C-alpha cells in the first residue's frame, strides 16, 4: 500500500515537470550554419524626375522664345496704361490688374496701380502643384463665351472648334469688341430731325475686330453691294490660328506669328497656297482705296477737314454719320479687310454710293 502511494505521487510529479516544460518558452539551441545567398534581383526602370512637369514650362528653352516674341507685340508696348490710370472703363482692357479684375467679376474698377499687359493678364499662375485640381501653370484665364459689355445687345461671341467646344480665341474678344453701336434709328439714340451731332470720339473705339469678324454692327446702308451672310475667315480660321501661327516674317527683319500676335502669312497659305500673299495685298489695296474715296466725300460734306480733323459737335444728316461710322469701324479693325473681306467691302461701297447720291 505504501509502495502504491509512492508511485502515485512520483507519477504526478513527473507529469507536472513534463507539462511545465512543454508549455514554457523553448530554450534556444546553438545557431546553425549560414544558408547560401540568393540571386540578386533586377533593378527596375528609373521613375520620372519629380520636376519634369515643372521643367516643361519653367525652362529657358521653353520660355525664352515666348518672352522674346511677346516683347514685339502691341500688348507689350504698354502705350495706354498711363492713360487708363483711374479710368474704370479703360483699365479692364488696358492694364494687367484691370483685366484680372474683369475676369474675377469686378468689371470697371478704378485702379491706379496698373501695369502693362503681361503673361499673367491672359494666363493663370498656379499657387500649388495640384495640377488636377488647380490646372496647369499659365493656363488661359477663360475659354467661356463672351457677352458684349458696352453695347445694348444680348449677342454672345463663342468661337468653337470642330467638336463644338469653346476655344482660346474667346479670350481675345473680351477686349476686342466695340464700346458702342452706331446711332441710326431713334431719337433716344441721338438722332434728331434726321441729323446726328457727331461727338469727338464717334465710332466703335479701337477694339472692333472680334465683331467685324462676325459681320455684325456695321451700319448696313442699302446699296448695290450685297451684305454676306457668312464669313469664311470666321468659319475656317480663328484669332489664335492667324495671329499665333507658326513663326514667319512679313519683311526682311519683322517677325510674325507665335507670341508677337502679328498675323502671319503662314496661316494664310494653309488655305490659299502660294497665292496668299498676292490675295492679301490686292484686298488691302482695294479696301484702302475705298477708304480714301470716303475721306474725300467726308471733306465735301464738311465732316472732315483736309488734314483729316473731325468737325465734331455739329449736326450731320444720318446717312453722313452712318457712313462715317462704317469708315471708323473698318479703320479701327486695322486688318484692311482681311478679317471679313466681303462685309468690309459692302460697308464701304454702299457708304460711298449713299454719299455720292447726295452730290
């Protein structure tokens, strides 16, 4: 009996030792021999440089041609900035700060701190590098259709591409639009007893190009020359394609195209081929001749002195004032008919006929 109890106690102790040993942390043995080295992996391709997106714009090779050609442009000349100082109706198109205000919905602000039109007038400048959200550096400030601001009409200018999408030409018309319309048919527009008292600044102001391109807002005096219903230059070209086309020259040392904003003959040859230069010269000579004929008729009416000085503040028959409006419209366009050949020709020829009929 005593032997049995001893065996029982001994067995329990043995089991306890085994259980404790099995459930305790193992005791580390000596380290084994090192294994054989594996084969080295193949290097992956280098990723894009972190500054690649920046360098596409912020490099001398990209910026220098833009800067150097822009300095040749009329926009860079800054001739009207001082004149526009503090004039709310002028700063929005004659200064960098005024135009940015216009794009921000603050049209007609009286600014005295304006500077010349520059890159950031037409182009945004990014404040972050979140291009997906904020857009790329120097993206145009607007592509949206343009409402005419200074005239009593709801006409909206929208230059679209072949896919029906508004294009970069729209930003040009933000400023290249008339300030006023001709006063042709009502007492409240300045007509009284069939006469108009012509003011010193009679005409559409200096930015008529965008609307002459449309073939609108000239005084369509009746005459033998029909007014066109379309304009091939409006349908087949654009402000940007003609004025920022491939670099060229219009004389031995006068650069055109790109950021000079000077219309380049290279754009004409894409449609008119080798005859482009001759066609342009012939058209401009014709239009200049018609304008000279009108000047002689204005002198005969007493509207202009022989030196071209306007006799303003005097009532003139409506037809005389209307013809003078058309003359100023074409003059301020400065393309000498190229923007809209048929419409320009009709305005001038019918104006001449109307004045000749009075003699």
